[in-house]
């Protein structure tokens, strides 16, 4: 019997394997991955300094241990170069990997800004444990860190680095931090808290040029200001990994297009996690991935189960300013209503009748998250 093959060993790939084993302990399961195949929790990368963890200590289960625990064969350091749906096979490494059903859990790629200068190639992005190990090596002995992007990942790294004694400057084209998540008042409170922790923000600008000068970099922003840094980290967003699916003739859009059964345009190929676009939604966060993994596991075990998305608050975890955001369902009409609380901001996104469709809680206001989450509409 051809195995179920899971391509990718991130939270999505391991999530599907773990959930599937709850229903079916026998089906042959093979995981193929370009990386080491160890299990780690990616959200921990952006607060590892605060937790005093080295990259090696972030591994929760080495490959052999997780493979034995889940009854999965893990083929590591093999990058699939082609998907051949008509042959039920992948090509990669030196050979061919056959599957009965295939789960694409291949994640996303960091977006790179078009930056000029001989220092542009040295800009780092962190989207995997391996990238993080390189980042930590390069960080040793460095004082001034520039971060491109004031989104969730940029702000979490900024707080972590400032907390460890680095001088951190963050640049973003948007007029505020967490531009895709927070309304303006909540974002201003959030930015003030991070500034108090040592982070310097530069909004409504971007870095257009980076030059290498002896041991440091000179960054030139779009307003003509220059800044010096010893290390530059880019966190300007991710692009779902679609090339393999697209070349194989599967439907792709922003992500790999799947229906609510997580099936692609080929009935034996599924997609989950950061690479997947479920009914127009690309949600690169842990909770949607867990919902997808639970539903897909049941489908693979013989009970077709559409994924559902209850309201899924995103936790932003810089210690200087805990934040929880439950964005309104995509395309919702309404407006934010913000209210200052003791040491925080509580914001509700309401429709014309005053019905809450989403919320953002910042600082001490995060204490109310559970009660509010229960009132929010489902996304799918
Ligand atoms: C620093 C950081 C902090 C975060 N914090 C949070 C948070 O606090 N809360 C939250 O909800 N979300 C957070 N996220 C997002 C969350 O971690 C991701 O949505 C999630 O980990 C994505 O998992 P994935 O399995 O889809 O992708 P990935 O983890 O990217 O895994 C993809 C896998 O596919 C493999 N692969 C890719 N292409 C191939 C190929 N051709 N052949 C073989 N293997 C291949 C890769 O090697 C890898 O194993 C954070 C992300 C980052 C980067």
C-alpha cells in the first residue's frame, strides 16, 4: 500500500501526523523534509533570548524520537523538486517518492525587499530553526540591530533583542506597529511600551540601500536618513510556497488553493499550514494550522471533514506588551471602537448595529480575552 506522504516537517506537517495517529495507528506514514526533521515550536524563535535558549535547546523532540513517537518514517534533508500528480510521485534527492495521498505542508518563504548596496545580501530572515541558528551565530558580539518590518515577528524579535541588551531600531512603511492587526490607539500604546523597553521605531519609511563598511552596515532610508547597524534582520512578511504545486498544474493563487476538505485541485493532494489558501484565506498562525490538522486527519482516516475556523485570537508575545488580537472575518464592514483601560487598550471592531466582530486587547486589557473570544463570529 502506497503510504500517505507528508511533505514538510513544520507545525503543519507534524500536526497532521499527530492528529492522524489518533484515528489510525496502522496506515503507513512517511514524512519527507528538506530540513533536519526535528520537532520544534516556531513561535519560540522570537523569544528564545528571554528564555535563555540556544537554537539546539529549542528542539522539543529530535527526529528519531518524534518518528518513533508518531510511528512515522522521516526522510530528512530531501527537497522535493517536482510533483507528478498523474504518477502519484514526487521527485527529490536522488530518487522518486511514491504516495497514495500527499499532504503539502511546505510553509512559506520570507519576502525580500528590493534593497540596493553591497550589504543587501547580508540581511537575514528567520523563518526556520536553521535560519535562527545562523542568526544567533551572527549576533554574537553585535550591539546595534536593525529590523525591517514592525509586524508580529519584527516586534517580537525587537523586544527579545532589546531585552538582551542590544540597541534595536525598527523600520516600517506603515505609520504604526502591527499595522495589519491593531487599530491606531492600541498600536500607539504597544509601540510606547516597546520603546520603554529600549526599541526605537521609524515609521512611514523603509530601507532602500545597505552598504557594508568595515565591521558594520550603513542603512539609507527612503527619506534620506542614514543609520548604522551591526546586523540587519528582515521581517517584512511571508509568501506561501506555491512553486511546486503550480509547476505540477495544481490551482494556486496567493497560496495553494484548497477547499474546506483541504484538498487541492488534485483529489489525492492536500495542503495545510502557511502554504495553503483555504477558501481565499491564508492564515499563517498556529491556531488555524491546528484546526486544519484535526480536520484533515479525520478526512485521511476515512471521514471527510471540512475544516472550520472558530474565532482564533492571535497572541503577540513581546514581554513588554502582551497583546491579543482577534481580527474580524475577512471583508467585514464595521469600525474599531477603542477605549483606554487601566494600563492597556481594549478595542472592539463593531458592525453598524454595534455587534462585535473582532477585538484587540493590549497590555493589562488582555485579561478579558477569553470572555470576548466566545462572543466572536466564526470565520469559516
Ligand atoms: C519567529 C516567528 C514567530 C511566530 N510566532 C507566532 C505566534 O506567536 N503565534 C502564532 O500563531 N504564529 C506564530 N508564527 C507563525 C507560525 O509559527 C507558523 O504559521 C507555523 O509555524 C508554520 O508552520 P508550517 O508547518 O506551515 O510551515 P514551516 O514551519 O515553514 O514548515 C515547512 C516545512 O516544509 C519543508 N519544505 C519546504 N519545501 C520543501 C520541499 N520542496 N521539499 C521538502 N520539504 C520542504 C521545510 O523544510 C519545513 O520542514 C511565528 C512565526 C515566526 C517565524
